[in-house]
C-alpha cells in the first residue's frame, strides 16, 4: 500500500468545505472582510468616545451607602458639616508662632482664596479668620464670648496679645491651633457638587490647592494638606507614572511574545488586538455614563494582559497548523474550532468573577467590576474573533511556522515522549511517586498559608494614606498634623439623637459624659469633644477654675445657658442631635474596632426615649463602616467567584474531576495570596478587595486551556501521562509564556510611586 501523499496548499483550499464548522464560524469566516470593516468602524467610533473619558473620583462612591452607619450619617448630614468629606490645611510659621502680623495676614489671604474654590462648603469652613471660630470665657462681667480674631484687630502688639488670650479660651488648641502654637488649620468641608450642579472635580481641586501651596510657601509659610480630596488628587496626578508602567508592560509583553515566535506580524497583531479591546473598553465607559477613578485606572492593563493570554493561544494554534502545510485561512478556522469554546468559557469565567464584585455595596468597586466586565466582553470580539480573522489574511512568517514545529518534531522523534527539560520534569508529576509528595507539599502550604491568613486584618494598617508611599508629600503632611495637633484628621463621631429641644437635658448630658469618658480610655484616642465636656469646662471657669467644679450639676437653667453659647458643631439648631467626637491617632482597623465595640456596648445599655446613640460620622466613623462591609464581603466574594468558576468549568468539561483539578490550585493560590498580604503588611480594603477575584479570573484561563486539550486526549483513549504531555506541548508553552509575561509586566509596578499600584502588582505577579 502506497503512503498517503500530503495535499498541496491549493488542493487543500479546493477540498475544504467552506460550509463546515459551526454557524458562528461560517458567519464570521465566510464574511471576513465585512467583519473586519465593522470592527474597524467600531474602533474608530469608540476611540473617539475614549477621548471624552474623564478621570475623577467621588467620596460618596467609596463608602457603603446602604450600611446602617452611613444611613445614620446621611440622615443627619445637614447637621454634621465638617464630619464627612473635608480637607485640612495646616499653615505653619517656620520663623515663629502664629501670633505674628505677617503670618496672620498670609493666613487671611489664604483663607479668602480657599473660600472661593468651587465645591467648598463655605458656611462650614473654620479657621482663625472665620466667624464661627469663637471663644467662651468667664470675665468679671460673667460668661462672655466672641470671635477669636478681635473686632478691632490691627496687627499691633495689643491685638496680638488679645488674640492669644482668645485662642487660649476658645478650646481650639490642639484642633484649629497647634499644641506648640506655631501653626493653625483651615478646616475645609467639601460638597458633592459645585454651585452650578456639577460633580466636584477632585483633579481641579487638587491643582488649586497645590497652586496655593506653591504661592504661599514663597511668602514664608509652609502648608500641610490632608483629606480624601488630596489623596485622590495625588493618585490622579500619578496617572502619568501609571501610563509609563502600562507602556512598559506592553513593551515587555511584545518582546516576550516576539522572543517566542520570532514573527513580527503575528506579534504585532496579538498586541494590537489586545489594545483594540482596551480602546473599546475606554470608549464604552463614557458612552454608558461612567468615568475612571483611581481604583479602576489599572483595569485597562488587566484587560490587555488577559487579551495577550488568549491572543497568544490563537496565534500559536494558527502558527502550528501553517507549519504543517495548512493554508493560513484554513488554519485560522481550525484554530477557531479548537479554541473558541475554551476561550469563550475562560472569558465568561473572567467576566463572572468581575461581576461578583457587584454584590459589594461600595460603588467604586461596583464600577471597577463594570469596567472590567466591559473590557472582557470586548476581548470576546477582538481576540477570539478579530485576531483569527486577521491572521487568516496575514498568516505568519515561514520561519516562525517552522520553529513552532520543532517541539512537535522532537516530541514525535522521541516516540511521543517529551525530551529532557522542563516539560519532561512536569510530566513526571502524573506518576504516583511524584504526584503524592507534590500533593502533600501543597497540603502543607495550604495549611501553613491558612494559618498565616487568619491574621489578615481588615482596613488600613498604617497611618496616613496607604495608597501612597510612606515618604509621599501627603503622608509627610499627615505626620506633621498628627505630631502638632491633639486632634488629628481622623475623627470618629457618635451621634446622639434626642427629642426636639432636649439636647441639653441633664440626664442626657450625663450619659454623653459617661460615653466620652469610656472613649478617652481607649488606645488610639487622643482627645474628645462634646457638649457635656464644654459644660464641665464652663462651670469650672465660673467658679474660679476650682477643679472640684469640673462636673455636670443638676441645674437645667445653667446647662441651657451654656448650651446657648456653645458652638453649633456640638449640637444642631433644633437641639435634637448631639455629637461626641473622638480624635484619633490613626484610622487603623484595631483602633476603629475598639471604638465600635465600646459604643455598641454603651448604646445597648443606655439607649432610651430621651437619647439614642447612633454610629457613626466623621472620617474614621465612615472608614469603620467601610471596613465592616469589606469584612462581610471578603469571603462571600471568594465563595461566589469560585461557585461561578465551578459552574462554568463543569459546563465546559462535564467532569467533576476536571472541575476539582481546575479549582484546587486556584484555591491554594488564593490562600497563599492572603498569607502574602499578611507578610507584606497589607490589609483587606477597598483598594485590595478586588485583587484576589481578579487573580482567580485570570488564573482560570490557564487551567481551561490545559484541561481542554487533556480531556480531549483522555476521551480518545490516551493515558494521563500522554494527555498531559500533549497538552503541555500544544497549549502549555503559551500558558507558560503568557503567565510569565503577565507576572513580569505587573512586577514592574512594584517600583511605582503609588503604593496602591505596587501592592496590586505584587499580588497579581504572585497569583
């Protein structure tokens, strides 16, 4: 019998049935030019739309608005000005103290300029120069008070001396005025929208603050600016560095793919198709009414990385078929048939993994999930459809096609055994004597990782803004404020709801006083402030400063008199809401947990018809609510992600054993990633919560490509060892390539000046 003679390219072309394959394949490949023209038109339109994409943030989006603490805060927000989104500007005099005419004039000018910035809640601003900065004291005339800056202030020595006396009687030392008297604060509450109804532009606000800093530091003072708005501004200002790392990752990916293929045209097409998906994503976001924020601005790179993974698989399959003599357009169809379902399932698993984040009641995470899901949806078209069609026209270089078969020829010449090397080593793990120790080591790693991960904390573990480096300008400003003020920017406020007009009731103030005393005993609490404490101080002053009068006497008329002269920050105009404010050293999770536990116990024992103690307001109170939501969402999110992966894997493989094989390594990676977070001092928070879900979504891609080939061989009767060898040869090489490409690309983020990006890079590189 004569051996079969291989068909020539022209013969294969004539013999190929163009109506073969699935309906989707026929619709796409029999109308290739139309598909490419439509995709080109969509790319142009969405590219134009991408130019309208805005980069901004919203304080309200970073908080869980459905949580009871936030509901309480929002219900009383009009009465709690300054206990939400605010900026603190500490203005220091490096040449002396604040009782200096030149310093005070600079402070007045700065105060007026900040007052005019769009989005500032002008009525709630507070500084030495605002009318709500008042003093209360006992004089020979009785209980008196007035603005801290004397009405007749003229900058002369007598006025400065009067100012010093007023400051000492204001109770604002450690809050508005530094403990050492060398700086003072301009407290700037912010509104969600400007006067013309536009959303507050944090980028513009940050630039205006930096311009004011530069202008006034030239006049001999130093400015230290803290607050959410400044953090966001600094993160967005760091976008240029993010773009640099994004470009670097693209270059690394292109170099590694080219190093594998040595084919310029196929490398360019793989990179181009992944970038087109990013363009589609960035164009669809503004079309659907979304913007990028600092927490989601790294998502485009993840979309690009996922696209490179799938694109490399398609390119590799087409390259091998062309190397076997198959015409390029037929090779593209064969590869589409073999890998479309696996690729689609993997991308759907990615999309579901991202979509699970929608269950978390924090808008910024939900929008990150939407942005990522849009990007993955774009990849279905650009990398699973457009890329094979493009390669059906361009093909690959002959040298690249021949090189792609070297491994296959070595594989065949070795009698179906992988030659010595990495893959030969991996193949040994299909043997029981190698597999059992590997399983035991994995089990030990899982147990050890789980033990370490139990110490994983929720929330921030460091003072300042953990999204930025410790030596960043912002965190250095936080260090200055914490060192010079008894009241840091981390404020935890308890709301006390009373009947109308009953906020000064003696029994209510006694309970407020008891709560305040308990808060003062907690570690991390620097000072407290309440109407009860003010009454104690005033009563002491009325009795010549005798310490024995530092008490709340059951004299309602006296309590009412003091309350009438008290600043409105301690109670509201209707006298049905009090605030107990605790000024903290930091907003670490341990500090906030202690406060919450104390207030919860106190409220359970003291709530009644006259007073109800509600959590929580202030920057630290809102942070505490966010931590609670993150804690509840953490394991629920992982459970949902893995449930989705299990369902999709079972639909694809129809084998529970294959599902177990695909999911267990991912679970081990998740456990070890949590242990890594503990080792590197990372807490679970809004910035890090999505990373594990993203890692699982990306990791399942690799399992699907390997297992799809393995199961196909097993069902044809091949042994486990041979099936694994074939899978490693046909898809394993590219899985290894894309995994290394992603790891190296994101590993460069470790050098980013934005710590949030560095943390994400470290975790994703590990996973």
